[in-house]
C-alpha cells in the first residue's frame, strides 16, 4: 500500500516489469522532472511465485535505471550484507548486483527483523 497526500498530485505509474507485488506513483518535483515512488513485497515463499519472481524483481530494478526513484518495501533477503555488498545466496547476490548496476543507494542501516535488514529503501 502506498499513501500520498493529495496536494502532491500523484499519478499512478505502471512499470513494464511483470513483478506482481508492487505499486507505484509518479510525482512532479520540478517543471520537467518526476520522482517515481514505489513499494514492493518479495515473498520468501518460493511456492507462491517460484523463481520467476526473482527474475521479475531484477527486471524491475533495471527498469528504474536512469530515473529519479524512491523504491522501498519488504525484500526478504536476510543473507545480504549491505555493509560488504555480498550475499550468501545466488538470488540475493543477483538482486544486489542489479541494485549496484543501476547505481541505487540502500539507506536502511539497522536490522528491521531479528538480525536482518529485510525492509529496505533505495534511491537513485
């Protein structure tokens, strides 16, 4: 769910990515400049969407490249170490590589659940 105050005059934005658990809006921040604000949820349960969700999330991240963006949500990658930029899993490392390739900055510095940073905020 994404709440935006009315005075910001947000309009819905739909990415081309087929990642299912996402919602986006576009905000005009300057005369010719927009900010995309998105929320997503990546389930850790592979039985729901299988491995295709990983591919779609990486495609979504790549689609954001070159855009002004604030992208946040529950990503469920407990094995990513954001200080060393390394992951113990193939899927975690693939997502981390997508984030790095698109020059996104991850802002959460402390654990959000137990000892893991599952809830993340990215900006360009």
